[in-house]
């Protein structure tokens, strides 16, 4: 290698190392912030009659009000192929190589379709979106942190845009994006922790019930066959109290 190229190569290597370390740190921090989320990682024996079982591509699960925040929950942290299973008393999301996640029927708020979720964009209505509620566990601070996890779309986009605008090349832009995202998430976490401490003190000083016992989230899957997708929608909807098929354009991260 030309001696004149060693310096630039080392700089690029150092930037890549910083990017990967930043990603690893952000993932560990994400899991800590989301530790209070509870999911059922085993289908119960009383799930009832098996109604439907179809192949799927699992995409992501996000908080209902934080579309840029991927939830790193057991069984739902990583994209992958698997099976979407509808039982009389709930739904199993089974991703290959991950523990199954069972959503009891009483925790399902609605089921509908979306076009995009995080980094997945498909044809109109190509994603099946399951809106459900999960319980939160742990201390008041842990539950508050989980319920308020993540920066908003506006906060993160503004920080990333500012970082990219100051970059001189693609590599520097990538590093700037990682750094800006981590900084915004750190600020959001610090704000949530401060608010959690204040709320915990207020709750301890009064007889008010413990707040943030549940959180609304959304799971996105792509049913591989369009006919199966329609069957999933109609079957699950028939089990729910309401008889509307909500449709939304999804969330872009």
C-alpha cells in the first residue's frame, strides 16, 4: 500500500469502529430503557382452537406514539421469517430462531394494514399491523422510562438533518447520523429519568395508584400471500368486539 494512503485508511477505519461501537452502545441502552416491557414468550395451553397459521416476514414492533423507536423485546427484536398464528384466544407471532410471542385477545386493540414501518416500504396496505397493549413491570421509574421511551420523529429528524448538513463526505455523514441519534436518545432518556423520579416522588407522597402499568404498541408483519393476509384480517377482526378494519399508512423511520 502506498504510504500516503495509510493515513486516510486509518482515519476511515477509526470512523467505522466508532460507528459500530456507537451502534452496539445504542442497542444495549435501548434494551435497558425497554426492560420494563413484558411479553408472553410461550403460547399457553388454553389458547383455544387453532384458526389460522400462515407464513410471514416479521418487520418490527414500535410504541404506538413513537414510530421511530424499534422495541427490542424478546422474540420481537429482529426482523425475520416466521409464522403468524391465530388462535381462538389470541395470536402467536413466531419468528424463526426467536421465542414465540403470544398476544392474548383481550390485549389486542385492533388489526389493520400499513404501507411502511421503520425501514420497510411495500405496496399500499402490504403490511399487516397488529395494535396491542402490553403490561409494564418494575419500579415506577422503570415503567415511566419504558412508557416514554425514544425521541419523537421531529426531534430525531431535526438532529440528523443538522448533523448531515455539516458533513463533508458520505463516511463522515454516516458517523454524524449515528452520533446525532445517540445524542438525541441520551437526552430523551435523561429527560424521562428526571420526569420518572419526580413522578415517583409525587406518587409516594400521595395515595394515587401506580402510573404506567401498560403501554400501547404496534407490531408489523408482511403476510407472504395476499389471500392469507385478507384471511388474517377478517379472522382476527371477527374475534374483536368492533367490526371495523382500520387502515393507516404506517410509520416511516
